[in-house]
């Protein structure tokens, strides 16, 4: 939306101020007073003209003409007001419309003009023009090639058209899922690359080890994270070919063994096995209810393990409720019990498997992380094909359905009581001094600074491992709200390496996971009322049948009662209606 000066927002919901030194002051035109003779002559002419119009058109027609004239004036004035408001749109609305135009360019490919992708496909200006005006059609996916694979000439989703949004329903507010085109499972498996993706810049990544970590700064993280100093934090963003960074598990010989996030040896051996794909989740502090995946193919059930990390508190509850029995399995989930959790905050403990899966699973190629409150309803192979392999991406996460600015996200976290206001303000002020600015159109093709981090799809290569390590270090040093630190880490890495993240629509995420409530919310909800059951007492037909003795005529009293309308007659009639309805 161009064509007029943009306003500057003075507050969260403040007014706009004019730019470039222009003001709203306009000079008042000089009024010239007419002489009294001219006014008198004009009034006489009007008096002569009025009866002529009434005779020629009639009074009703003149009134209708006046109404039409007034309607035209109102229409012109309304159009002028709307145009004036469009010129003075705020910067926030301008960015949202800019993002919408970028999304229309390619709904599924998320390709913006100037975006760098590891695809062999090149977009000409005519292609972009056609996709902008045809809107939702998927690009020619048959041109995408995965190394080491032979693909058919036709892609199942090549002609997928995203339907228009349904009409607004005031009774159903909030985010909703949207259609997503997935390949059949067998074809999705065929799209899996035979070789790992190329990791830009970073080729060799190792991790800090310290058996006796000590804190030298006031806010330096935790013992589990190794208390990295600010100098070490700054050096970790200097992307090089070989790097050694803090990434949790600083103690012990290997992650999960005497590190503060301890796992049984039998489970550690299983976690060290090679897998192409895994699905992982976690519940700490008995915070959620285990959700069983649905629509999982037989191929995925055979080859894709599902791991659920829980602490001892959650294990006790599951055993007492007879949900967790022998074999450490709950449906598809293989339960991994964690001992000696390093944090008192269950949310922060959940960030360890969420962001450090590559350390717990050293021999895994692809992983899908979902929070404990989510229910997976799409096959893992189809998810990977749609959001990684089809996009030639190595890391995918959905953006927030409403907010895309870190400063707005911080205010929303404070308003919802997600963390202490002082801690959030300290973190945001630290990032502000480092150069964090509110999101603007200058960051395009980056479409958002705020993720919806409850689902992460990634390939385990050095650059993605580095990103999640540094992201975890921010969560370890500051608040556990990972949405606040996501963009800061991403932007610092992207400034040094040709790498990007596929931030897809939140409605697409809601297509493959169903979001449920946390346990504490579910326990506070009143139980649903039992269904109403109406019990009908059958009435014997003999009660309503009047038998006439043989040799006697039927009494005509009933006819007299029908005429008189007695109460007794109405009572029998009521019984007759009841029997018919029954």
C-alpha cells in the first residue's frame, strides 16, 4: 500500500504523527461578502424558479430529486474519508499487507522476490506476476530435484489450489487450521534425500565440556549450561568452519550420563541407535496429558520411533493411574524417564529435549518435535516432505498466528503472566542494546520475528545444531520464553551464513497437530453434563378401550360429553394423544 506518507506509532495503541515536517494546518480562504442588492435579486429569482419546478415536475418528483442529490453527496464524502484513512495507515498495517502480498506470491513455496533458497528453480518476473494474480496455485513442483532420487514428472500437489477463507463467523473466533496438500506416504518417503544437506560455513561443531563449571557473572545461566560468559556468548555468534560452543550437558562423559539430565543406561543405548526419522515430545511436572498420534501409516509405525520424555513426578502419576504399565510404552510412545532434572521450572526443563535433540540423539537425520499438549494427526513422512524436502529447507517452524514483533510478544507475555515482568524487561532491554528493533518491512523476505514454537521440524546438520545450541543458551541465560530469543539468534547466524528458516503459516501447523489444554486447565473445567434421557412409561392399551356388553347398544354418553366438553372427556383425549406420540 503506497501512495501516501506513513505515520509513526507513538505507543502500543497510540495515534500517528506526520512525517517529513508536514503539518495538518491549512490556510483559511478569504471570504468575500456580497452586496445586499445581489442577495435580494438572487432570492427573488429563487422564488420565481420554485413554483415553475413544482408545476413542471410535481412536488413528489422534486423531493425524490433532492433525496438522490443528498445520497450522492454522502457517497462522495464517504469515499473521500476512506481514501484519507488509507493514506494515513499505520506502519503495522502496512507491514501486514506487505506480508499478505508476499504470501500470495506462492502459498506453499513461501518464495519472495529476492529470497535465497537452495533450489535449482529460478523464478522469472513473469512467473512471479502469474503467481501473484493466480494466487494460490503451487509452483511447478516437478522441477524440484532431491539429490540421489529419481522423481516422476508429475507432482501430486502441483495443481493444488488453496480455497478462499470461509465467511467470518462471530461465534468462532481465533485461529483455525487451513488445507495443506500432502503427498501419499509412499511418494513422500521417495522424496527423502539420499544425502545430508550442505551445511553453510559450519562443518565441524563440538561442544564445551567442564566437570566443575563456575559462575563468574550475575546472570550467566546455569550449571547444566556451563555458565557461559558474555565474551563466550559473543564468540559463539562468530560463525566459522570449526566451532566449539556451550550446548548444555557440560558435565559427564556423554549427554544423559551424570550430566544433570540423566537417563537410564538401557534407554541411552536405544537413543544412540541410528534412525532416519524420529518424533519426540516431553511432559515435565505432570503438566500435560499424553496424546496419542493418529493417522500414522504402517510404514511409519515400523520405522519411525516416537519418544516421550517425562520426569519422575509424571512417571508416578502415570503409574498410579494405570496408564504406564510394564514395557515403558503408552500406545506409540516409548517413555524415557529423566532423573536429576537441572531446573526447578518444568517449562525450562522441557526446553532441553526440545532444542537439544541432536545431543540426545547423535545418530538421527530428521526429527519432529511437538509439545506435550499437541496431538499429531498427520504421518511424519508427509510432514517432512511438505515442510522440509519440498521447500529445500533444513529447519521449519510456524510463525505466530497474530504477532510478528518481539516487543509486542514481550508485552503479551507480561499481560498473560507468562513470566515476571522484570525478567522480561531485562531480556528485551539487553537485546535492544544489541540492536534489536521492532519488525518492519525492511526485514523482508523474513516474514516474522515471533515463532509458534510448539512444533519444530528439522534436519540434524551442523548449522541447525548450532542454531538450537545458541537458542538454548539464551533460554538458559534469560527467561524460558523461547519466542523472545528466537529472532535474535536467527538474525545473528543469517548475518554470517547463507541460511534461512522456513517459517510457514500457523494455520498449516494446526493442520497436522491438534492443540489441547494443559492438565491444570482441564482439571478446572466442569465435567460435561450427562445427556438428558427421557423415560416414557408405556400405557396399557386396555386402559383406554371401553368394551360393550353383548346385546347392548353403545352408550351415546361419549357423544354428549364431546358436545359439552367435560373434563373427563378431555382427560381421556389427553391419554389418547400421549399413546399416539409414544
